[in-house]
C-alpha cells in the first residue's frame, strides 16, 4: 500500500485551508465596514473587528498593519465590486458608465465618510499615506486608464485634444475629492454630464 498521498489528495487537503483564509478575510472586511457605519472611524478598533468577524487579532495583524489598512481594503473591494469597467463600444459610453458608477458609490454617506477618514489618516501617518496612494488611489486611476486605453485601441478621437491621460484623471478624481472633502456637494448625474461635456465633447 502506498502511504504517500498523490497530488490530487494533497490538493484536496489544501483547498479547505485556502477557503477558510478567504472566508476569514471577507468576514474581517465586512466587519470593518459594518463597525465604521455604526460607530465611525473613532469607534473602529482591531479588537472590535476581530470580535465581529469571529477571529483573533493576530489574524488581522497578519494581513494588515492598522485599522486604516483594513478599512481601505474593504473600501477598495467595494469599489471593485460596484464599479464595473463596462465596455459599451464607445469612449463616451464607457466614460459615462464609469463616472456614473464611481460617483453613485462615492455619494453614499458611508463611503463619503470613509473617504474623508482615510484621507485624514493618510495625512497623519505618512506610511499609511503611501499605502493608500499606491493601493487605493492609484488603482482607481488605473481603472479609469482602462477606459481611456480602450478609446485609443478603437482609434476613437477620445477626449479634448491636448489633455494628457494624467490630466483627465486629475479632473475626474480632483472633482470627486473636492466635493467629498471640501464642499460636500452631491456627486450626481448632473455632474457626470458636465464632466462628459468637457472630456467627451460632441464632434458633430
């Protein structure tokens, strides 16, 4: 009898561990989102997240350095789930879909408050600030870059001549952050249409 488990048997043993790890990660992110919604950033603690998620603090610290890191990972996951990179077949259609989904998510009270809290933390903690820029802000810019890249690949005229990709991203996200952090004005469909008039003007 061969006491050596074959590769299929070994793989079967590994899958439950991976699934438990992913389940635990999702539970932690959901707990962070829920506690923030209920108690705000001041009421969010690693201890509270662990208790809500049904895990130990060491599990959280194995994957994240601070409570802010957990929260922005939760927000990043929500962004990826709720902002699909829809391919409508045209630059204007793709940009409208991206802006509509981005602003709809950003206009919800919980997400607005999260963005404010995370941006504030990024100013206080330089190390977190660097992680926030590279792992969240840049990812959202990269997502918009997919929309702009599609337009180029199709050979569409795209945005106003003379605007670089970086400047287009600054216009979109600068507008979003200014309204979230400063004016608290809505991120509504009227704003989407105004940005489209600038970034995807009609060439009829």
